[in-house]
């Protein structure tokens, strides 16, 4: 559903951009994405930024541009990437597709994920600039993620707690807790049915016996009152 919405909005944005190109008119992209409340225009501006990023990524592949131009291009690409995120957030806010939720990773011309440090990405020839390659060589590579099959290999009976009774600790604790629970239940029961005479355990102190009386419901009380009044009327008029 989200994919279809994304395709529809992208197609609409491209159509509007083509119409503007034919007419020679072009809206200037607002400085802040929050200033635009038109969802279709937000989509159009996002596509504009993507096209600008693509052009600059193609340019930065040329190592002959020189270090300063390459650094400037890389900064411009990162700035455009931040601007694209702002427009994607605004599109989501206006009810459009959530691009950042399922968007693809940033990849280079060779199809590999672009390396970066703390959100800053390096493209093309910028990855070979002095100090940049050393920066990534110092960072340890992330550990490979285990597959579900590999994780299931470590799951055994101990994982589910089936061997907890074999440690020699749990059973004595359970026995102690069971004795305390039984003693507490005995004391609670003796308080309800009466106090046992220590000299004669079979004799119960009646003064300490708790009697439970069933209390009638409101409906039963009303029916009893109605029967009594009916009986009084029958006796008053001598009707048997």
C-alpha cells in the first residue's frame, strides 16, 4: 500500500516538473521544508534534490578535479542529503509516504553502501582523499549479523529452563517456601474456625468461632416484603 502511494506521488511530481519545463516556469524551492504545505510540491522538490545529488555524485567520481573541489562537492552532497531528509519528514507530516522508514541505503556508483562517519558520507574520489581512508581504517568493521539458523543453534534445554532443577539450589528453596506456605495456611485456617485448645486439641474454643451468614439480595428482600403485604391484605379482608 505504501509502495503504491510512493509511486503515485513520484509520478505526479515528475509530471508537474515536466509541465513546468515545457512552460519555462519553475518554482523556487523554499529554504525550509516546513514552509510548504502542498504535498505534491513537496514531492516535486524532493525529486529536484535527488536529481541534484545524482549530478554531483557523477561529478565527484573524477579524481582529476583536485582535492579542494572534491571536498566542496562532497560537502554539497551531504548538505543536499540533509535537505532531502527534511523534505521527506515534511511529506510524512502532510500524510504522504514515509520514505525514511523503508528507504534504501545510500550507495555509490559501484552499488556499495557509502562509508561515513557520524552521519557524514564520502562519495567517489572523496573516499581517497588524504586522511579519509585512514579514518575508516581505524574504525573496526561491524560484526556480521547472525542468521536465524545460527542463533537457533545455541538454543537448548537450558535456555528454556528445563535444567534449573539440576543445580542443587532451586529444590531446597522451593521446599523451604512450601513449608512456610503450609504453616501460614494452618495459622490462617485456625483463626477462622476457632482456636485449638493446646491441652485438648479436639476441643474448639466456641467464643472464637467465626460464623458466616448468607445475606439475601435486594431482589429477595423486595419479594419477601411484597409477600408480607399481600398476606396482610388477605387477612384484613378475611380472604383465605
